[in-house]
């Protein structure tokens, strides 16, 4: 049955050079990829050759006749106002009767500098500008089209994109954010047009797939991936090639490949960015993986919260199908592959393999005991390989350039690169791809630019709700599956949230426990009840003395005494990864920041001023001039007072958001 | 929900028509389709889907209540989604959520009495670089502060008055 979700309209047609090409999606061409690269192959014709070259150059925009304007319209770009920027660009071009090609690209990774706009003038290198809000569009384009480059907006020129380099202008790859990175998975993100399969092909895409299908056995492909040392990027870090081998060696009439794009970790968004910015890289990786394990049907399990990624993926599948790169008889090799998009319905536990399988089968996403592992008995009882987006996005390059190339980068046990989503209180947020073995300090301070506002670094949270917080003293830990475990954290899917001195570690632990106890599927009692109890203990720690009644003070201490034992029980007796790692945020903060717990427990003091109940805002009457600024800005109208006379805060209405403290110019707001 | 308008039944039948011969593994996509069209999962839809897939309504409720996406109450015309991801939390999304609740006088999961706004808390929108983030009917607002909430909501109220 045709899944209505995967059907998309407006797909491109099969690329035929002339009447002599008789291929179509139904009769796919064996040499399509090579033909588009250096064709035509089946007949000699200078016109056709010229047409194909022109087609390739047009896809890469090598010699554009008119200026090309690129706008980064990934979800993060749109959040920063890229849609308005795009409208302003169109309006300006229309108004000034200027011709230009507009290309919507994904995210180059520098989220905090969005909206990003690139301009490639004919014959010149592509220039990247930052923070191009709608108001900036007009002056920017006017200056540019007059032949000047507005330096204050320039991020850099892109090496190798467009024509002749601009003299005296900095290069983008020398920018402190990009210089320490090794961009393999993200190579095309924000650079290439994600909606154009032609551009992906022109940049060497689907070459690895063609080579694999034409001359390599599934065993050889699996062997190459195994030799490369690629490990699962979704959290566990299992060897990808070995997983494939298990599935391949299990006899079955049908096998399945599932791409896990249900990026549930709060604080992680690299899968979204890869799919939005370079969907064909994922599809190529999936096709190779499916061939290697002998699957003819693959699923992409993607979050429904990612509408743009779903749209891009759907269009990419339709385009690949039209080119005969997916579907029946791929590249005339007899290999069939159907890719179906399944939208997740919002359950964190579905990141766990067996829970994900249940969800695709239309059941409650609850894990089951393993073994049997999904590679032996998975979806619909058939051998199933589940790989993360980033894992699959690495596959094509490994097959294209070889296992040695891939394993030459990284540490002894962790090879290749890892993409991190850098966020939190840091100067430059965004997507970062670094070689395995890079110290965390480099990511936070060199790439991220450190903490803004002169505040002190406190911790970096890695691995989402299953991971831990790493303090300053352990920042030289290398990014590597094993090293991170020694400091009580884990690689996870790659969310890196930086926290400064204004973050309370007890509150962070409470935040994660609150998340986990809500997302616990409820199957194992230690996880379901234990995480809730851990949350209650943390809530008791952060409660004000005045609100305790009866024996609550005593119970508060009792809870603290049992906290670690409870954590151990949850770790030891839960079925799946969610439960086994659920206490990690508490244990890691307890290990590295015991003094903060002590202050909360004994002194009822939150040094960061976060725990609202332990914090009271008041206005010092002697300092307040009654300017009314805090009164006007208070979101809950908790501040009262007549103009030009001292104001006061009504404690019952105050939500302790700190706005008054931030806006007061006279330092009259006191936090205690 | 007291009564379901007569046309709802017909609409659900129309939605189920392309799913002829569907099996259990299509249940979640069907529920997503219905919610997309109706804004929530009406009781009648659950029963009809059950008949269509030959599953008891209890099983369907079991699945629908497991996932965060599904709602059983109609949402407001403007759905305010507040991201409570880690990055947003570190940057103060708790205070933003509190300010929104205070402004609309409802709690997450509820709809205002005039049916204009509803608040939903989502685990992560995936725009962590721009934290704290809220999204109203798909439109993103980045770097939201507690005192900036009122202006954003007022913008939608004005839009509503203008279109009325």
C-alpha cells in the first residue's frame, strides 16, 4: 500500500540529454551518475556533452550570469527572521528592477549570527554576511551592487565557491568559529541548495552508491564500514559495521533499515540541520546501508516537530526516485529500495531501538527486553538495523574515500568527526563539527568564543538527559566515547549546553529529572517511581523553610541520604537505556558540584540565584527614585508604587524572573 | 466536548478513505492526519478509527495517550508552544513560561476562555542556538524575555481584532 505521507508532488523529471537517451525511472540508467559527471556515455555528441557540462555548472552556479543571493532558511534561520529577510530581498530586487537568482540554503551552523545572507556576484567569490535582518537588506544590497563590500556585516568569503577571490577580505574558513572545525557531515550544509539533487550530484554525490551497487558485495560494504571504525552517533556508540553484520548474517526473507531521526534530546538539533541542509547525503547513506544489509524497505522515523526537515526529506526522496536512485531496480542493478517517512508522535523513549520499533508498528513506544536484538528480530519480527542520521550521513564518504581515510582521523577507539549542537550561555551558538579527540575546551572557548558578558564558566552539559555536566577542571577531556565516560558523562547525540555562573546545578539536575520522570514510559517500576521520587527529593532541597510543615524538614534530610542509593537501584534494575542512565544528571552534578548541593541543603542558599523559592526580590527604598522602569517591565505586575516615590515588590505576585534586577539602572533591586 | 457536529463524522470518514486496507502500523499516521484536520482527536474519531482498523477503542486511546503529540481538547486559534529544552532552560524559559501563563491566565495544556490561545510545552523545538524560543502557530520568536511576552501576544490579539 502506498503510504500517503511519502507521496510528494512536483518532483523533477529524469535528466535526459536528448532523444537518444531512452531512460526513465521505470528503465533506470546503469551509468547515470557517471553520465551526468562526464557524459553522455552511450553516444558521442558534442552538443549533448556541452549541455551536460552546462547543466553541471548551472547546478554549482560556477559562472552565473546574474548575481546569486543565498538566504539561510533552516529552522534556526527562520527563527531569527530569515523569512522577513527573504521578503525584503525580493522587494528590493523588484523595486530596483535588478535580476538575481535567489537560493534558499540550510544552516551553515552559526545560529547566533543569523539571519545569514550570502551574495555571489558574477565572477567573484561568494561573500557571507551575518545578522542581515530585514532592515539591513536595503543598505547591504545597495552598497554591494554599487561595488563596495560592507565590512561590518561581512563574515568572510567562501574559498572555492564562485569565482575570483576578493583581495583583502577574510576567508570564512579562517573565522574563529570555522577554523578549528573539520566539516565532513556538514560540508554542504548552508553552502549547497538542499532542494537540488543536481547540485548534490555535481558535488560528487551518489558516486559512492553507484560504485557500491556496481561492484561491491554486501559483505564487502559491511567490511569497509567495520574497518573504518564508524560508531553509532546516536548515543550508545556501537560499531555500525558490526550491527550491519549481525543483520546480514541472520537469515530472513525481509530485512529493514530504520533511520532514527527522532532527535528527542533537549538541546540537540544536528539531525534536523543535516536533513534540512543536505537531505541527499542521508538518502545516499541509507541506500548504501540498505544494500549492505539486504533491506528493500527503509523507514525514516522523524520528529513531527520538524516540519521543514520532513518537507525537505520528502522532496529529496521524490527527486531521487525520479532519477532512478531510489525505488525499483536502482541504477539498473536489480536493487530495490523504498524509503518511507514515519512521523514520531513525541516520546523521548522512542529513541530506544525496541521502543522505536513498537512505535512504527503502531503501538505504545515501550521497550522490550533484549536479546533478541533488533538486528536479529526487529520490526515486524524481521532483522532490523537502526542507525542515527549522523551515522548514516558518514557512510557515503567512507565508501567513496575508503576506510583508511576515515579511520586516519580521531582517537584509538573513536574515529572520524562528531557534530555538536552548541548552545547555552556562550558567545557563538550553533552546529559544530570537530575531529574526535578534540578537547572540550577548544569547542567551548575557541569555537564557541567563551562566555559573554565577562561571566565565569561553570559547566558544560553533554549527552542530554542521559549525560552529565563537566566542570572547568575537566574541560581538557577529549571528545571520545571512552574519555567522556570517565568523567561521568557520555557522548549522547551531541548536545552541548554551556552554563555560566548564573546557572544553578541543582536546578539543572531538577530540570532533567522532571523531564525524565515525564518521559519514562512506565514499564519498569524503578524508573517510573524512582525518577519521580528523585525529583521530589530535589524539589525538597530547593524549597524555602517557610513552606515546610510537620515532618517535612526531617524527610528532606532523609531523602538526601537516600538519593545516591535510589540512583543506583534505578540504574541497575531498569530495562532500557533511558532508565539505566536516568540518574546520571543528578550523579554528575553531585560528583562535580557537591558544594552547591550543600549550600542548598544546609544554608538554603542558591548561589546562582536561580531557585525561585530560595530567592526574594526587594527594592531598597533609599536607592529607588521611582522611575517606574521596573514597574512597567514586570511581566506579572508585582511591582507597585507612585511615580517618583520608592516602589515595592508584592512577594505573592513575584515569579522571581529577575527582569527588575536587569532593568534597574540604580542597583536598587536586592536579591536575597 | 458535549456534542460533535454532524459534519465531523463525515470529515473523519473522508480522512479515513485513503487508508483503505490499512493495518495497525498505520494507526499513528492516521491519528496524526485526524489531529491535523480537526486540531484534536474527537471521541467520534477514535471510535471510527477503531472500526476502520478493527481495533478496540481502548487500544487506540492507549496509543494516543502515550504520545505527547495527541490532544483530546480543541486547541486555541493561536497555539503558543514554549520550548523547555536544556538550552532554553539555561537561558530562562521557566520565567518566560510563567509570564505567558500569567498573561493568558491559563496553565500549559489549557485554552483561554475566548478560544484564542492555548499553551503547550514542548521538549525541544530544535532551535537551541536562539534560546529561549517560543513558536506561535509555526512562527518562531527567538531570544524571548519574560517582559517581552506581552508585546508578542498583543500582536496576535491585534491581528485577531483586525481580521474580525
